[in-house]
C-alpha cells in the first residue's frame, strides 16, 4: 500500500487552517490497444474509489494491430500480411486519422470480397476508409444535421388547410378565383366552380379556363398534338380555333406569351399524362426508419412492380405511425434525396467546387451493387416527378440533357468542369504546334488511386494531335469527359426511371425546364414565366 499526504494551508477571516489527506491504495500504469495505436493511462485507487486518467496515444509511431506483419519477398520488396483475412498487400496499412468519427475494420464476406465495418454507425461500405473519405463523411453528417432546420422551414410553407397545401405544392399554381379542389368518397378528385355552382372532373388549369367564363352549351375544348387549343361545337359538329366566348384565335400568340403558355402547357400536359395513369383507389405503403432510410427505401421500392409506384403513396416512419395526408411523403422525398449524397455509398459527387449539382461518381463501381442502386434512384426520381414532389438537390444540366436524349456540346462542359473546358478552349484558339505541345489521342484517368489509359480513337496513343486534327481531338475529349466511366450507371438510372415514367413524357421539356420541374418549381418559376 502506498500512502500519500497532501497538506494545504489557507487562511480565512477567522484565521483557521484546514488539512487534506489522501491515502492511495493502488496506482497502476496500463496500456490498451486501439485502432490508432497503444493508449497509455494510469488507474489510481484512493479511498476505495477507482479513477482513470485520460488516454494518451503515440502519434509519432502508431501501433499496428497484431494481425498485420511486414515481410520481404525474394526481390527485397516489402509487402504486408493480414493474418485475419489471409491476404497480402503492397500498401502499408494505416489507421484512420486520430479524432475521426468513423471507426472501421476490414472484413471479408463469403465470396471473398473485402468490405469495411463502421462500428460507430453500424454500417458497412466497400470503399476503404481514407482521410479524404472521413472528411467527406464528417461534412455529410454536418449537412445532415443542418437539414433538420431546413426541413422545418420547408414544412412551414405547408402548415395550412388541405386546400391551401395543395395549391402551394401544385406545380400548376393556385386554382382560379372561385374554384375549389375536392375529393369524393372514392378518392376521386373533382373541382367545384362556386361562380357557376357547377362541378367537373377536369382541372380548370389544364383546360385554360383561368379567369374565363364557362363554354356555351354543347361546346368542348380539345388540344392538337402540338398542344394548340381548339374548340368543338357538338351542336353543328364543327371545330374552330376561335374561342366562342371571346372570338380570339388560339393560334395568334406573341413570342413571349407563346413561350409562357408553352411552358405552362408542358407542365399541364405532363400532369395530365400522370393523372390518367394514376391508381387512386389503391395506395402503396412504404414503411421506413429514419436511421436506415436509404436501405429501407431501396428494399421496398425495388420489391414493388413499376406500375405499383404510380399508386397513391402512404409513407410511414417507424415509431411515428399516423395518417399521411401528403406531408410524410413530401418529407420522405426530401430526406431520401439528401441521403443519396452519403459518401459511404459512393454513388454521386458534386459537379464542381462551386457547383453543388449532382453527377454520377465514376468510383461508384467499387460498390458491387451500384447498378441496382442507380436503378433504384432512377425509380425514385421518376416517382418524385409523377407524384408532383420536390427533391433536395438536382442534377447537372448535362445529365438532364442525357435524360432527354439530347446531344451534348462543348459549352455544356463549362457547367461541370470549367478548368477542363478552358483547357480545350485554349487548344482550340491557339496554335499548338508553335507551343510544342506533344499530345496524343489518348487520355489517362485515375479512380481510387488506379490510373487507366483510354484511347479516344483506335490506336490513339500513337496518333499525334496537330492543327489539322485538333477539332476532332477536342470533340472526342469533350465526349469522353461527359461519359468517363459512367456509361453503365447512366443506363441503369435511365432504365429505372423509364419503368415508372416513360422518357417520352419529357420530350416537350428542355434541360432547364426539367431541372425546374425536379426541384422547387415555386422558387424558380419566375425565371421562366
């Protein structure tokens, strides 16, 4: 037994002194192995109570786990043996940076595939944790915590009655004055015109009846394939482009008004295609947990038939059971669209340092199930468009052009990679032979530390770029930059999207209008209307 005595003299107003005595019965220096090396601390037992000092790691030379061993081959090259997985590697194993919020361990599944277990979040990932991935994960977690405040502000817009909520969230805008949207006992939507005290199944906004009087008896409004409105007189069995109420023709439009009405018509036409195919009598239930939102949604969406995803959605968060009048579904779309950014899935990345639109991550191939995930995300985005919901973050404009099957041009590259774009512009505007630039029709790409070469044309590695063929080189480089390593992922996304919403339904939109339709149309409509 060790005895320690500490005496402290302190004077007060009465001139008294006090003494402090402590008896230390045991003091031990202990070591504990952690992921970052050996932690050293002291355990002290005094007056029957046990206390431990803070653990200290040696940052200068972190210890390895006992399962690792360093060896040399017959050629003198150093390699490392993992006795746990019975594998070898040329790379020196490194622990995660101290203070990291992620604690991962390497495992091997039944098929011999290596994956990593995050015991902090109880998740797994195929990507080996690095300092960069840890920083990305911490940044994503920070954004996720900030999302709660954004979601609160987002929901403030919908703290109204059902009629007000539908008007604010409807991409067609509010109903005309005197109109009301109702739902009958069979969940069928109809519209009430309080001005004339009549009801109808058709949405007055899709028929162009805003602020207009009802048609004369026996008249009907129809649309041509080009979206031009005409009128049918069933009394005389004739048609005309002139409105019988005003006498104005529907084909005489000024350029600016024509675009405004054209964009409104595109929205109305798309909503019409969705409404005639929606199954309102049967709903589809989606039950998810906030902790495993992505995986729960993936399992349930991929297990359903594509046409079932067009039914009315009934979203339930586990532990928060209640009736869904649209708010839970709206929150589910908003949160899940943010969840796909989780760097643990390695599916998407930001288009640039200052461009927060999403593009497919070429490194997503490290995930063996990445094609299934992209098919799921394609279905999810199509569901958001079909049900008129918004997502948190949109895609890059070149990606929307791919969805519309439009040809990508060099100018499109500026929005996702301005440095690469400026380099190609410099090559186009300068004489590369005078600058002695030795370039070939070949390009190198690095993914997860692995560098691969790609020929832009057959035997491109041996074809020198000259003033005569540099235009071809610029075109091939731009085409490669748009599709580098993401062809399979893009196809899986479009296949999943097309299963729910046929891509032909989007043919009237351009890429900017499709972006507006995907995110918050209420925020951006003033730019286009």
